[in-house]
C-alpha cells in the first residue's frame, strides 16, 4: 500500500506536500545531500518530490544572473503522459546533486538512449541536442561556443527584465512531419536545409553509410530498374549450357547452386578469395597488360570498392554498437578521418575519370575505342563526384561549421569559402544540390546492368569461373 501511494505521488500529491514542508522550516544539510534509491518506485517518487519542492513554482525557482531573471521552473503536468514520468530528475540531470547546486552538462539523454542513425530522422543529427527535437519547446539556436544546435531560452511575457530559461519537459510527437519544420524552413538561423531531405537509402551504400531501406519513390524506382536489369543478366547467363545441361532452366539453376555450395565448402574457397583480392580488387591481370591502364582503372575502381566496403562496415558496426566511438566517427561527416577519406576517395575517382577522358578524346591511342556507352558511363561517374563535392561545400557553407573542423574536408572546405562569396542562400540551394547528386547517383546504380558498366559485374564473375573451373583463358568467347 505504501509503495502504491509513493508511486502515485510522482504525478500529484507529494509535490505540494513537500513544498509545504520546505516552506515551513529552514532546510538542513540532509534535505539536499542525500540520494534515495532511484531504482525503486519509492525512491523515484521521493527524489522527484524533493526537486519539485523548489522547481515547481516561479517564486522558489527564479534566480538572477547578469541582471536577468532565470526561471528554473518545471511543471509537473509536463510529465503526465511522458515515458519519463517514472524517472527521477537526477537520473537525467546527473551533475546537479552537488554543491554548488548547478549543472554544467544539462540532461544526459544518451545515458539511456542511443544515437539514431540515418533512417530514423533522415540523418544522424550529431550536432543537435536531443531536446532541440524531442521537447515541445519551439525555440532553437546554434550555440557559437559549442557549435551545437540546442534549445533557446524563452522570454516570459510581462517580465522586466525578461524571465528566461523555463523549458516544458513534455515530449514532442516526432512522427509528425511538422516537428522538423522547427529547424527546416527558409528563415532558420541554425544552418539547416530549408527542406526536409529523405534519408540516404540502401542504394546509397555504394558510396555512403546509409539506412538499409528504400524510403522515397526515387529510390524505389531506381531499385526496381536495377532488379529488372539483374534478372535479365541472370536470364542471359542461363541461355547457354551449364555443366552439360542445355535445355532445362530448372536443372541449370540447380547445377549452378550445387557448384556454388561445393565451392564455398571446399578448399576452392581459397581460390575464390585469392581471385577476389588479386585479380578483382587489385586488378592484377590489367597490371600485367599495362601499368598505365591499371593506374587509371585503379583510381576509379579501388576508390569505389573501398567506399562501398567502408559503408557496409559502418552500417554493421552502427547496428551492433551505435554509441561506440568508431561507429560515431564513421557516420559523422565532420569527423577528421571521415571528411578526409571521402574527399580523398572522391578525388581519386575524379582523377581516374579525367585520365580516361584524356585518353579517349585527346591522346586517342589505336587500342582505345570511344563508344557512346563509354562516354555515358564516364559522364555519370564524373558528374556524380563533382555534384558530391559541390553539395559538400554547400553543406559546410550552410551549417557554418568551425574552420578548424571543416578544414579536414580539403576539397569541400575551400569550395565552401568560394561559395560564401556568392549571393545565394545555401539553405534553399542545398536541397536542390542534394537531389541532383541523388538522381545522378541513382541513374548510375540503375544503369549498371544495362550499359557498358555491366562489365563491373560480368568481369569479376568471369574471373572467378575461370579460376575455380580451371578454364583456359585463351578460349574466352
């Protein structure tokens, strides 16, 4: 019975009772310097009631700081329908139970909650305090000292000097798209895009850490085109003979599946791994033919493959340990390693594209045949990288990231400084650049099974079949 009474006191009775008790006598040391067991309902009720003895009314919670009245009032009603209604105040505000009684860190949401990834709110929002999105409080600001987006103070009506600091602890319904409009509008002062952009999808994993979903019609359309193209490629592969079978498609698929499993669970898997590393990733066969040709291919292919592998690794790591330092570094576009790596790999791809273009249109050696499919492939990849760099520069210019942080993006940051000279509102322009980059990227992914780029799939498969089956390479058709 006592437990039930204390549990109910979290919402109503104990607040007023403790207020009366505190107001009737002078506080003694143990009124503050004690900590009930907040892992029990009774302890939570006692701890919260003690905090409300001062923080429930403006009269007992107002402080003066720099000639401004600071209200530290918290309304008990804001916890009525909150998942925090059974959590003690000191479990979130971990550094206030001390002397002097103040906080340097604020509420520590991540003591209980993990950082959300790309798919939850369209981006990790690593520079944004949790309260800026999750509290019903409307005013947000960019803190120049910490370079973070946080709640701004509320000015109390009719107060001279103004009353500031009171925050409603009720939680916002983040499933409502209008919640994002708090920051994402064309007049925002926190460096956010004017439009709410979709999360990067599964198809973006080719170059970026992304969510494992398809959450926008553009991504769905590109995925459908890619899937149809892959099915057509598989259908073409099974037109010929498979292990002596010429007629039955069912038998061909069965024989292929059997061969794959027999390879994976035999010593031949070592041959597969060796071929993947030397002939596909390091492109040993091309190196034997021409160092120049190998260098051009390696700049493009190796950079794309490494970006893809890092994206997959980041996704797996984040799903297993989202609060790990490595996972947070890899999803943070502003982290020194991440910013440098993606600029470096993008530059490698761009140099490879430029080299290939010079070969085809300037040098024109006899063995190089310029076809429209080749030009389209080169154009798509080159345009994709250029738009990526431009979008990165616009993002840095828009968000106002500190130079000592942004400088690690050694291409994006100089571009951002040039963009600052243009009379453009990057909050409005950036979404257009983002969609342009996304559309070109999706066109590149969707076109893989159809144009000249299908050799990215066919050639590695051919190499693997030759090595596993011991096919004479001089008898290629």
